[in-house]
């Protein structure tokens, strides 16, 4: 089945933000201490074909966007997306640097939750954990800890206009994170300074691109790491 035929979770923009207009929606990082979209997502989510959702800014597609950090090393796992179409099919993000692991919330993520089918939060958690297990391997004997820092909404570009990020911090003592997915061309730990340098280079070098969500996430990541 092609990606455009995937059945994914969407939520009406007006139900989320109280306005149907992009210009009136809150933008950037939305701290979980100030915003809680979980009840609105639980109440208002529906399933839609991905090909229809990608061109309809009346709906937001929730995405669990997980950033892996090692506080002991004070480093963040970052990766570069593959650029060839056989490895990475989303042309709008191909070749980008990113430090968020995530993907669409698919209807298949609800199959294990027969008794919780109306609980979007549980479906999102299933999707988040599935994406992490598919894309990377965290080499540690200790379980990692996950915390929701907040949300990312960026209507400044075509991708952001139809997506809402749920920004999770995945805290681990792992010395190494191993990419598993062919969509990742290269990846490894980087310092916050290195990530900031990548963002700065992207402003003057057209061959370097960074996910807008990753750039927005830098400040809350810095705050978390102290």
C-alpha cells in the first residue's frame, strides 16, 4: 500500500486551537505546562487517508516527535535523512538534518487497543514506541525514560501546516544510538553547540537543511539539559 493510502489520525484545526485560521493558531514550541491538547485530540480525532490529509490544512496530523538525549554526555542524537527516493519517500524532508524520531499515527497503532479505541493518547504512545523501535536501537541495559515536553506547531511551511508535533524527550544513559532504518543516511550523538552550528550553516548554505521542528525544539531541549 502506498503512503498516500495509509489511514492516519487527524484532528480538526478549529477543535484544537479554537480557530480555523493559520494566522490565529499558536506557533512554535507550546510548553506542556501551558497547553494540554490531549483532551481535544481524544475527543476530536478521526481517521483520514494520508493523501487527502497532506493537502488539507483544516486538519492537523499529530506526530509523536521523540528526541533522544544523554544527560551524562550532555548530547543529543541527531541524524541526516536519506536523499534518494528508494530510501526516503518524503521529498519535502529528504536530506534534512533532524533530531526528532517520529511518524504518522496510523490506524494499525490502534489494533492492540480494542478496549481503548477512543483513547487517542494510548494510540499515540503505541505509535511513538513503534517508531522508536523501527528506526533506532538504544544500546543500554537500563530502560529509558520518556517525558512530554510540549507541542510544536509551525504553519510557516507546507509540511508544518498539516502536522502537530508532540515533543517527547527520551532520556537514556546509552553511549551509542544505532540507526536501523534505511531512511537515516547517518546519525550519532552531537552536542547542543554542534546542533546550533548546523542550524546556522543552513541559513547561508542551501545544501544544508534542517527540519523546522528540530530547530524549534533546540530551546526546550537546552532547558531540559540545563
